[in-house]
C-alpha cells in the first residue's frame, strides 16, 4: 500500500499528487478540480507557503507541465 500525504486548509483535506523541487501540487480529496500549489519554506520544510506572485505561479505551472511531458516519454 502506498503512503499518501494529506494537508488540511479551511476544514478541507488536500492530497499531494506531485512534488517538484520545493513546490507541492495538491488536490482537494472531495473535489479534484480544487487544486493548489504551495512551496516549502526554505528554513522549515514542514511549513508550506503560498506562492509570492503571478510570476512564481507561472514558474510552478511550467515546472509541472515540463515534468508531465517527461513522464509521457
């Protein structure tokens, strides 16, 4: 059986479906269309932070997209 990482926000559980570098890609366990991207704090990897701005959001999406393309090969 595979271990699943679960994080809670606002009384919702989010399941980790991918991690690339310090970015975590999470999906709501009850609504898979509800996703979020968080990043690990560089001083405390147990602390997850929101992304700084749209540029960082675009960077995180690009990393995910490029990683997904590699997985298809």
